[in-house]
C-alpha cells in the first residue's frame, strides 16, 4: 500500500523543484528586463531635461552678451514665441530695482558666482525663475515646467507608463508623469540631478513591479514542459527497469537450474566423501587381514561386506544426482523408513569420530520408534551431517562438558528427530542465515552441509529448523511425514 505513493513522490518533488527553479529564473530574467528598461528610459528623460536646462543657461548668457537696448521694442520679450517654456522675461537696467526682493538676492548671488542662479521655485504650480547678473542690464526668465519637457522625444507614454517621474528640489516636487505605484512586489528607483548648477533639480524615477507583471504564462509553460520531461524520463526509466528485470528473470530462468545442479553436485561430493572414506578404510582393513598368517577370513569378509554396503550407498547418491539431472521430480523417492534404523546406521558410521572426540551419544525414544516417508540415503545423509556438525561444535568446549543427545518421537502426523549438543551455540545473527547456501562460520567450510540437509528435508515433505539449546548449545529439529499415521 505504501509503494505506489512512493513511486510518485520522488517524480513529484523533482517536478516541483525544477519548476520552482525555472520559475524563479524566468521571474528574475523578467525583473532584470524591466529594470533595464526603466533605467534606460529614466536616463533618456534625464538627458532630455538636462539639455533643456542647459539651453536656458545659454539663452540667458546670450541676453547678457548682446545687452539689448532699453526701448519700446525690447526684443527679449519675443523669446516666449521662440521658446514655449519661457513664460516671461524681466530686465533690470542700471540704477533700477527689481520688483521682487528674491530677484535682487538672486542677482547678488549670480554676480558672485558668475552664472545664472535659481531665484524662485514654485514646483507645486510648475513654475520657476532664473536670474543672471550682468552690466549694465541683468535679466530674469520665468519657466513653465510642463513646457520644459520635450514630450515629442519623451521615451515613455505619460498617461499609461507605470513609471512615476518627478522633478524635486528636496522640499517640493513636480510630477512629470504619475505612473502606477502600488504595494508589494519589487521597486526600482532612479535619482540624478540635472546637468547644470543653475537649476538644482533632481530627476526622480520610481517603478513598482507587481506580482501580476511576472511572466506567469511562460512559467506555466515551463512547468508543463518540465512535467512532460519528468513523466517521459520516469516512463523511460521504468521501461528500462522492466526490460532489465525481464532480462534478469530470463537469465535466472536459464541459469537457475544449472545453479541448482551445481549446488546439488557440490552437496553430492560432500555426501560421497563419507561412504568412499568408509570403503577405503574397510578394503584396507580387509587387505591387512588377508595378509596375516593365518588370514582372518571371517573378519575380512565382514569388512568387505561393509565396503560393499558403502559402495551401494555411494551408488545411491550418484543415482539421486542423475535423477535430479534427468527428472528433477524423481530426484528423491520416499519410502517407509525406520527413523531409529537411520539413526543407528549414522551412529555406526561415526563410531570412530565419536570415540576420537570423546563423545558418548545419548539416544532416547518418546515412544515406539516411528517410521517415516523418506529417501533412505537422503535421510541418513541428513542425520550424518547433523551429527558431524554437532561433533565439530563440541570440539570447541572442554571434553567433560561435551554432550550429544538424540531424541526420537512423533508430533501429530510427523516423525521427529532432535539432535542437541552442548557446544558454544549459534549467534542470533548467524541463526537467521544458518541454512543459506555457501554460508559457513567454520574456517574452510563450504557452507553446503546444512543447506543441502534443509533442501533434502523439504524434498521429502518435511522440514529442518535450528534453535538454541538450554543452557548452551544448539538443537536441530528434523520433521518428516509418518508412514504409519493410524
């Protein structure tokens, strides 16, 4: 139930992350473009206004230079017809006085600075007046700020542009164009004084960019494109993963049987080691008995009989391997077997090993020895391997503490064999993997014995399990179906 949401969680997060990053990049690009447009237009506006301001200085310098004669014509009065921004021109001849004291103070300052100066500034009404001191006549011109702006060259549409442009002298200001100024978003500002000291006005530009001006259409298109790319990538990866999975399953199907046969062959080699060793030991013993004078014929015959029995056992192992190769279903053929006889046969084969390790096994019966459905050779091999492992475990503890117990009984429809030892036991992490093929805690071990025993028990319709012994050691429990269930 949790895998399906997880399949879509990572692509969704990836889509959101890439969409967000792309959206931020598009928004920044648009903001940078709007800022560049704003600054470009503000600089053009400043240049145009500065040109007009310098032009005003030039007009006044011309009047002071030519000193038009005082008379009825007064040619300077024709300047408004040439320069629409000039509302009026005043002059003060020698020994005359200005009608406004502010003009007199401005003339004194102009005389000291030797340039035109600002006499009166009424930016609220859009008016200001310049004065230039000269001899014998000083001049003053009054200007209209709205007419000062060269609207034909203005870089923005005054009525619709979002940019607010003003002229300011620090205390008051005149709005050249209102713009649109709201709350939130991003704000761009431009501040720069006119390029003349006679008109100390600052050109102020303000641009408020709202959220609605971001390129939402492009951002949505980018998000959709990312969604398509992510979905395509996910589909491609899933297709590739599915193809790899199919190829892997095919490969496993092709080599699975070979791996199984390889494991079985290794196990068979492990199984054949014991009967072949017994055959060699018995034939060598028989040879020595025959060489004696007089020869011990009875004992030699017994040794050769045992060798023949072990040879038949090896032949059964090879036959089982052949059946597994040719017809896997016939690899294990179950018949009615006495569990007690199988235990006694295994103990008989291991008598020398038991004696060498100083172990005397204890065999107990819960009730009459049960008969089970099993392959005789496979059953003996399982019991033999369990006993061999127990002896190897007991070899790690002092001899007086070595105990090996075999318990036979029934539980329901199953015959049970328990092999218990008092060895060092099995660690919990090892216990979980004890039946894995090629897993061994013994140095030099192949890790096939217990794996093969579990496989053989399962093929006979039974099971093999391992638990801890009390107070120390391990218990292996072999369960097989009973032959006489009634």
